[in-house]
C-alpha cells in the first residue's frame, strides 16, 4: 500500500501520516519545519492546532495571531496600554487562526495574561485596573482570532478557575460565545471541567447559566469533569433529558467529589446510552450507599479509573469490582499506616482477583513487608497490560529496614519488556541494590524513569524533574 502511494505520487500524504505521529513532540516538529517547504507546510498546522497548551516562555505567537488585524478600537487600546504590536515581519506566511482545533478557555486566559505582563513589563501581581485590561484583551483576542476568523474548533474545553478575575474573564468569553451560535454549532466536542469555587455567588450562578445555555445550543456534550465539588447541582441538571446529553456524553470524571451528594445515580446513568468511561479520583463517600446504586444499574458501569484513600468498606468494594473490575485501567491508592493490615491485604487480593487490565498503577503507602510482596505479585499478574507504574513508599513507621532492597531486588525481574513510565520514590537505597535493579531492567524499554535521587550516583543530570513526573490531574483531563 505504501509503495503504491509512493509510485502514484502520493508522497505528501505519506509524509503527513508520518509527521502526525509527532503531534505532541514539539521540538521535532519545529525541526521538520526546516527540512523543506513541503515538510514545513505539513508540520505548521500540527504546531498551531493547540498552541495555548504548549508549555513555553515565548508568548510571541499571540502577536502572530494579531498581525495585520484591522480593528482600530483594539489597536487604540493596545497603544493606550503601551503594548507594541508591530515587531513582526510584514509577510506572515499562513492564516494561523484557521489551524486552531483545540482550545481550553482557562489555558487561553493564562497565556494571554503571561503575554500581557511580558508586553507591559509587569513583574508583580496584577492590580485591579490591570484585571480589567486583561479581560478586555482576552475577549478581544478571542473575538478577533476565533469568532471573526470563523474557526471551526474540534474541541472546546470550559474550565472554571478558582481565581476571581479569571472567573469574570471566562464569564465574558462565554457571553461572547453565546452571541455567536454558529461558532457553537461548529464545535465537534464540548468538555466541561468544574470546580466548586464561589458556590452560591452571583458570578458562579451566572456562569452556570451561561454554560447551560451553551450546552443546550451545542447538544453534543462529550465529557464532564467535576473537580473539588461538595455538591453537584449543575451536574444533576446536566444529566436530564432537558439537556439532551443521553446520546452524546461518553466520559464522566469525579475528582475529589463528595459522592454522598449523588442520590439518583441509577436514574441518571440509565439514561446515558453512549457512556464509555467513568473515572473516580480520591472522592469522598465511596461507601455502601453509593456502590449499591452502581450495583442496581442494569447497564454496565464502565469504571476505567479508581483512585482511593479510604478502605474502610472493603466488602462493598468487592461488589463494585465484581461488576466493573474488567473495565478498570487506572488504579491507585494512598494507604495510611493506621489502616488495618487485614484491610490492606484484602484490597490487594480483590484487585489481583478482579482487575486484569490495569495500565496505570499508583501506590502511596507506609506499609508492612507483607504488603510489598502482595504488590509485587499484583504487578507480575498484570505485566501484560501495565504501562505506567509509580511507587511512593513512606518510612518512619513501624518498620524501616529492607523495604527498598526488596523492591529493587525483585521489581526489576518482573517488569514487562516495555513500560511507558516508572516512578520510584523510595529511601535508604543501597548502591548494590540499585545496580542490580538497573541490570535487571536493561532489556526493558522505559520511556520515562523517575528515580531522581539515585541518578546522581551515576552522574546522570536531569534538566527538569517536572518533565519526569506525571501530573495526575492533567493525566485525568486528557483521558478520552
């Protein structure tokens, strides 16, 4: 097939298929631009699909968006704010706004704020007058580069911020979106990330109303993430027939949510016809009452992620895993030293018994030797599926000796041949144990290895520790 395309003259299509695999490898994509005109033409759209999510300290790309704009009012305001917007060459090669496919409103405001502070020389916290300027600039840029360019977004993400001035700015952008229903209709996927900031305030209520209106106009809500919620009134109303999400919503994420607030889970979930995944991260109230609602469902409950810090009701958890264990792909827990040993052991037995498809495994514990051996046994049982593994062992409890030796001596022998990510946060490491571990994993491909403290023994320098560590919240948000 590939050969036939080459001989038929479809080489650009083949090169594009190759470059697409580099979609999130920004440094390599920048290198592709320099190869030739063809590679540049194919790489540029990928780099500009989601520029506001790229971690960078260079905010000049915002000025590229604003280049050659014909908006006298906006230019007048920029001059008033002493922002110069003529530092770029006159010949911009592409219509960059048309490449935009993904936009998170919070990330958009965050980077515009960074650009604004850089352009105006502000190095401290913004003053109240600066917030007003920032809001005007954010709304204007959104209107100019997105609305007026008739950008067709693949995904729009609405993420509510805990910052008061961000909340006001997001509200103004949502108001602008509501005035342009054609923009809403052309968005393929709408994702929501909610926190509980300012619950009961007028700003919070107004924002909820605007979000509700957007959802009704869009009618294609795909993902909801509820973040640090004590109560979930908007969530309850979103999942009713009035909002018509039953045939579109495929992902629900609960992150630090009080599950005790959910009284009608069975009624709501029975309406969701295309729900593909549910994710529960360190939520309160994962108890018999909540789990019983899940058990009563006639439909499968596709629990893809379960991260816990309470194992007081292990018996109820077994019922949940019996129903949903085959779907579970991401599992993690924080086991405090005051948890009963029998409960810890029972939990690991249940995970080993019912969950055979785990890809992401995350341990945080201060534990006994028996637990370590059970953990190693669990890893060996899921070695065919696991891609991400994180160990965080706490010391200073009932026992201190030998933990790191057990882990390093045994873990290297049972790891799969290919692993995307391995994080070992362990203490009192002996040099010979670490050398044995490295020897045992020499045939294992690990994309990211985070055992930073021990790298120093081998003169391995790490430029950015943050690049090694997976941010769980960001990992959650990117879940499809």
